[in-house]
């Protein structure tokens, strides 16, 4: 592929029991992770990352979003987020470059009807290291019940010259969510 994709992994999770108690509505989470060649690895310090972002980010987002929507229809998605990790031959900025652009975020956000920014994390990882993908409600910033994290790992990625780029979605908030929304806290503190 022109995008430099070595492989794409999809992770599915269904939570039926949480805290020893059956959930009233199962929570389904899906993560789609693409392992791509780091276009800046081995080139020393690159002043301008933009040309490669323009070449890769939008097409990569479209490819990953289509795969995620095969697992979870857009009208079922309540929470979403993104994550990236570079191998040891890359900089954290390389991981950030692929996901912190509207060319990457907008295709995913638009496809699921989201209006929020996409919650995110960027790291440097060794192959097989646990990765975290934070999520929040796709349109309500203070909805703490939808502050979620999907964990996943890929045994052989990222290699030193690769980047793992991931998007994730959930059709529900945390099972048995019992803390107030941020806006309730704000209102209470103002009185």
C-alpha cells in the first residue's frame, strides 16, 4: 500500500460483568490499529513533517474509519478517541504528526457524527508493549461516564522504524458509572 501499512489489527471487547456485577447494557469497544512505516525514521531531525502528513494522514484515516465502522455502526458510537506510538527510531513528534491533524481527525469525527476533539495519547513503545487509547463522549465534553480507556497490544509492533496509529470507539459509557458530570461539579462549586 502507498500508505506504508504493514498490517492492520482490530480489537473487539464486550463487557458483561464489571465489579462483580452484571451490567444493565453491555459495553462494546472496538480499536483499529494500523502499523505503518515511519516516513521520518533514519533521516535525522526533520524540520518540516508536513509533506508526509499531507501524503498519508487523510487516506490512512479513511481506511481505518471504514474498518472501524464495519465493526460498530456510526449511529451506535457514543465515545471515541485516538492513539499513536512510535518505535525507538522515531520521535514522539512523529507519532503525534499522524494523528494531530484535521486531515486525520475529521474523516473519523465526521463519519461518526462527532463534534468534540478526539481524546488522544502519544508514546514511544517497544514491540508488544501495552498501548492505551483514551476516549470521551463524541459530543459532550463533560460526560465523565464516557471517559474510557481501551488497552491493546501488538506482539511485533511498533518495530524501531514504525508508527502504530489507532482509533477507537465505544457504544456506551463505563458500566455502573456513578460519578457526576463535570458540569454538575461546576454548578455546585459556583453556589
